[in-house]
């Protein structure tokens, strides 16, 4: 069984990671896929600057956001992978990756930082619930 946990470095995301780690410990054989979604740069955003450098910066920011979640899972002895994706719509990307990676469940916080800043249940989390073909557990 594979559990997708979108993370952005926020306290809400960290609580979702801890919840997923407990699920995995309690139900041996589960695997966690950490996902960070960064905003996709456009030509307008970059003003024709070095697109490659901007993408590398966004990926680095995503890896930084994933770092604490990796530590939580490693300390708990939980098997996991991580990936950073660039997308215009975080909820759409989360649902897409859940399907592409054949995840059985999504566990996510209800508020976040960055592209998810200030969003309460009713925005990204609700969109993921509506778009996802797999169960979504929201952790507050």
C-alpha cells in the first residue's frame, strides 16, 4: 500500500507526515510518497531569464520543504520516496501524482505555506478530495 503525503514545510503538513508515519507503523508494508508542488514558472514570470536556473531554484525550495518530513519518516523507520513537481494548480497535481504513482490513499494537512498559503479547508484540500480517485485523509 502506498500513501501520498503532500508537504510544504508547514506545521499542518508536518502533522500529516506524523499521522502517515503512525499509519505505516501500525500497518506494516506501507510506503510513503512525499510530494511538494512548486508554482510552475511561466515566460512572463521569468521575463525570459534563465528558465533552467529558476526551475533549479524552485526544485531546491521544494527539497528544503520536504527535508523535515524525510527526517520524521527516517526516524520512524518508514520507507519513503520524495518528489518535487512544478505545476500551476497544486490540487490537480496532487490528484494526478496519486493516480500516476498508484497511491492507495492521500494524507494531507488542511492548511499550508507557499502556494498553499493561508488556504483553509475548502480550497486545495477540498479540490483534492473532489479530484482524487483514492481516499483522502485530512489532518488538522
